[in-house]
């Protein structure tokens, strides 16, 4: 990046079961060219990457209010990046505030997590039910099992699990974990995403066991301005072992989106 360039702002929203330090491997290379902000979902704490900030939110707010509060903490014109549940929140934020963000990056994200009639690229309701029961009994053990599940099939599974486990300490509040499962069960954004006009970068692991790759293909088809990057051999958290590649994609898109805004300002 030329010395005279103004660094672009990138905001990152983590997924279920992991605190904002999950972004450490991605935030480090990304912060060399961008201002990186890691946002926390309600009830999540822990250490954050050195380049980020960790706003603390009230624990009792719901999906829509969480979306509003997070959006207010993000600089105007920032690129918003979300992973999994965080990606669903990013979609909702862009729908609610269409002129606030320069673009979206959605990593391992689906507009609808549960299977429904005509929507097979998703998980059965019993999965969330079993996780809710397990979280109430023993949250740390359940999160450890979840870490193993989401890395199934990844060629770097062992290293990825070890890195991700650090972002599960301290354990998020049980009420927050249960609330997140409710959000995954209740949220369906399929009918709304067609309204999004901002550029969107979709990043998906080829071997993702939680969000079938067909969901990414569906979004690429139904979004007006989307590009899909598939990472071979990666599972649900491709940013852990492929951080340099993803940081380069995000950096390139961030500055391209910023230039596009300056050259073709949006009329609202």
C-alpha cells in the first residue's frame, strides 16, 4: 500500500462458540494494510488480536438489536466480514443499513442454517436441539466437540483445532450460547438477500461439514454482485490456515470497493 494511501476499515464478526480472538491469524496480516476491528457478540469475552478492539455488549439483547448495536460501532464505509453466524449478522446489517458498508465478506456463511422445504443445503433441526441440550449440561465439553466437528475433512484439521481452541477460552456464557443457537434456528435471510447491491466476496471451504458448499453456490447465484472463492481442502474455518490468501483477497477487495465508492458515489 502506498504511504499516502489511507488504510481502509475492516470489521470482523466471529461465529458461534468462539470469541473475537478467533480472528488472530487473519487480523495479523490484514492489519498491515487495513484498520481492523474485531467485534464481540453478546456474552463473549477473551483476548483479541492486537490490532482490534472489543466492544462489550449487553448480554440480553436479541439478533436484530445485536445487529443494530454492532453496526453503530463500525465506521461508515467499512468492509464488513462475518464468519458463519457472524456472516448471517453481517448480511442482516447490510440489509438494514444498505448505505453504511462498502462491501461484505462472508466466510462459511449460509442465509439459512436449518433445512426447510426446498432448502436441503443445510443442517437438520435435531443438530441444534442436541447442541442446546449438551450446552446446558456441559458447555466447555460441547464447544470442544463442536471444534472437532467443524474441522472434519480439513487437510489441516489438527492445527486448525489447536488454534481455534484458544478462542474458546474463557467459555462464553451459557445463555449466550443458547441464544446463538436460537438465532441459527430462527434466521432465514433467503428472501432478503436479493436486495443487496454492495459487492460481496464469498469464501467457502471445499470440505465444510457444517455449511454445505451448495449454500455458497446458491448465494452466488442469487446475489446481484457476488464473487465466490472456494478453498480446496478447507473445512468450516478456512481463515485459520489460509489467512495470508484470504487477507490478500480482502485487502484487494477493500481498496477496490473504496475506489468504486469514490468514483461512483451511491445516491441515497
